[in-house]
C-alpha cells in the first residue's frame, strides 16, 4: 500500500513523502491516526501542487533576501551613543540597538539574533557586522558609532 505522509513518522519518513507500507500498518495505524493518506491519483496531484507552491515560496524568499542583502551591503548604520573621555562608551552597543537603527533608517525589520558582531562595541568608531538574512544569504554591514 502506498501512503502519502501528512506528518513526520519516526523511522518511516517526513511529511510529504510517499512510502510503501504493509496493508495492515497503513489501514490500521497510519490512516486512523491522521499520519498519512492513501496515495490516490487525486492526492498525488494535490501533493505535487503543494510541493510546487512551497518551492515557489522558498525561491521568492531567497530572492527577497538577496535583494535586501544588496541593499544592506552598501549601507552604513549610524548609531549615536553616550561616550566619555577617550571615546569610550557608557555601556555598549547591543544587537537590539543595531536592529532598531536598521529598522529606523531603512524600514527593514531584522531580528536581533540574526546580527553577528565579531567583538563587543564599547568605543566610538566604525565596526563590521554580519546579518544572516537567509540560510544562503549573509550581508556585511558597517556600523558607525559616534558620540551623542
């Protein structure tokens, strides 16, 4: 019996996989629990349509991330912070502040956890950071920290 899995099933497959199982296992376990559906021609067509839709969505997300990466690559994020003598900041510039400034300056919302700094920003100057926009796309941004 061929089954299309509707959920991940341990030691059998992931959601959307078409698997060959014993009649009893499919009819008495998988189907009643909603873990799969019979691989009829109509269900196979539905699965193909769903896979095509998901692939188009992933492609669009990747293209959007690449476009945003190009936009951010050329950008400089300006942050004004309170500083003492010698250009030392009171505290440090955090990923949250960088994320807020990117949103304010470029109208683009980026999660603070996607921003990676090589070192903590504790003094005035220009720093580099990496923003992970997608699993395949990273953008290097410049951060200019000045005294308030």
